[in-house]
């Protein structure tokens, strides 16, 4: 996944708000794709086993939230979530790196477990980052992600309600896989090699210090910056972002039904407690579900990322590899371009040189014949030139000089 590229695309959407505000249909498409991205990435992260992949797909899901916030003309809210998300996602990635180094570069969460007492500081930092990610009340993610869902519902269009419900379901999945990550990595019984688990340790003071620094804004930055960045009447963005007056719905979002305001929070808490309950006390149910026929299909479907990689590699990747080698390289590059280009031109000159060399027989009468033929051709060309100049009145002085020069060279 090219996440930096996706972040640039999102920032470009926000900066091009003066264009999008006058293309309502495009905003609707952005809303739909953003919501589907948030839902898709959340479902994929649900059953990933690689520690870094879970966090990476979480990032992709949060980007979906930012994009459909822009689709509902709330660009400032999307950028606010981007800024908040940067702190706790950096905390999660750095914490994941600390865990991976602690267990001999192992990334499979199924081979970890029992690290809570072995790497207590890293465990605390990842817990803070995970709670901020799921939008736990009064942490940083709560003030931006839930606001995105509120303003989306407050748009009162089919597209915005579609994005609200998919985003709310995505919030449930986000809470579920974040708690699953914590449980499999830290809270479950040790599942890795004894020689690795027993010698796990917290990272160096430099990394722990960085984790501690990132934890502070992951807790407080949302609360202290919300009114300044996205508060009603703020002039924080100035002319950087333009919103058409008819698309402003921040006031409408303030007065939506209370049920829709707290629904994402309820789903997030439900996802957290569901994951903790099933993985902590009812893991046999999850095991039986996983080995059942429908469970295997669901697990494979989500773990294989909806088979997007398979479709992409087999249908697009293999096609372009085959086209690049069989047609582009062998036929066009080595075929047409080479024959019309350097190889064909050099071969033509070489063949012409060989045939010209055969004319040099060394006999005087052959040379005399060539001289006479050349002089005859040039004199004929000179007469044709004189005829053209007399009839058409066009003079080609340079051609005349060139003709005399060629006659002299031929005679010599």
C-alpha cells in the first residue's frame, strides 16, 4: 500500500476545494468511495495476523474517513482528523517496531502473547494509541472521527447517510481489531518460542522517550485544538479552504438526533468489549466458527483482502507482464524500432557499402564507365535545372554550385 501517496491525494482534494465545491456530482462520488474505502480496509484489518499489516490497514481505513469528510464539504474536519491521526498512528507504528525488535523480529501476532509484563512501557503506549484510534471518549481520535460521522449524517443526503452507516460499522470493526491486536500481542498466553518470549525487553531509552512524547498529543491534542481548528466561527484556515455557503452544514450537525451522535461511540465500545470477551473467555467459539465451512470462507475472504491482490496480480499484473515482454519488448522495441532505428540503419549502410565496394574492380574501363555515367547524370540534372529556372523563373543558386562541385569531384 502506498500510504504516503494516498495522504497526498487527500491533501490535494482539500486544497482543491474551490473546484470541488462547484462540482456536486464529484463530491458525491468522493463521499461514496471514501466510505467504501473505510469499510473495506476495516474488514481487511479485522483478520490480519501481521502486526504491522493491522496498523497499516487501519491507516487506510482512517483515510477513507478523511476522504468522505471532504465529500461532505467538511475539509477542515478531514484535515483535523489527519493531524490527530498522525500522532496516535505514529505511536502505534513505533510501538509495533518496539514489539517486533523485542521478539527477535517476529511480526506474526499468533506467535507472541504474554508480553504485557515483559514490555510494560510499550504495552502502555500501544494501549493509548489503540484507544485513541477507536475513538475512546475524551482521547484524540474521539474529537475528530466522531465529528466526521456527525457532519456526514448532518448533510442529510443519501450519500452522506450511506457514508455515516458504513463509517459507524467501520468504527465497530476498528475497535474489534485494535483490541484483538492488544490481546494477541500482550494479554493472551505466550504462543511464541520460549527462547524468544523469555528474553523480550523494552526498547532503548531513545525509543521509549519518543513513545512517551507521542502519547501526550494522542491523549490531549484533540481536546485542546478542536475549537481552534474546526470550531464554529474559527478563522484558522483563512482562504486555504473554500466551502460554498449552501454546502455548510456544521450547524445542522450540531442539532442532529442524540441517538446518531452517540451511535459510533456505542459501536466502538461494543467492538472493544466484544473482542475482549471472545478472545479472552470464549476463544473456543471463535475456533469453532473459524473451522466451520462458512467460517473458513469468511476468514479466507477477509484475510486475503477480498482477493483484490489475486485479481490484480493475475488479471492485470500478468497481462501487462506478458504484453511488456511479448509485444512491447520483442515486437515493438527489438522489432519495429530496431529495424527502423539504429540496427536497421546500420545494416542498410553496411549492405550498401558492400555492394558499392564490388563496383571497384580496378579495371580502367570500369572506372571510365562510372565517370561517364556520373558526368552524364550530373549534366542532365544541370540541364533540368536550367529548364526549371527558364520556365518557372525560380533560381536555385546553391543547387547550381553543388552540381558543378559534384562534377569536378567525379572527374577528379
